[in-house]
């Protein structure tokens, strides 16, 4: 079974928006939003990744942080993280 980009992106957006609301950040969350740029730390994003594993029934490798590009040393947007998750995760 393949992961659908829209489903992955929607799940990430929902989780990031929940954090946005709970932290009172008042930022409009879109596919181009980079969670790190709006003040969501990597410690919190790691919990998002755990939630995504359960919601999407996938396994994300331990050495894979979907919101960062090691090669270019930059943080990724929700859209870019969705694509990386699809590429790196193993469907259970």
C-alpha cells in the first residue's frame, strides 16, 4: 500500500495546527509552513512523528527526522516533510 501525499500532508497539518492552537501561536498553518520557523521545537516535532506513525500505520526510521534536510542543512515545510515521510517510512 502506498501513502497518499494529500493524506500525509493533511495529517501533518492537523497535528501542527493542534500545537499551534495549544501554544497560542496564532499562525495560519499551510503546506508551506515550516514548524521550526513558527517556534515549534524539534522536541515537540518528534512527538508529532510518533503520532504520524500511529495515524498512518507506518514506521519512520529512528535516524530520520522528517522536518530537516541533512544535505542542505535546512528545515522543511509540511509539504516537503510529507514527501520525505512517503520516501522514508515503511508501511506496516
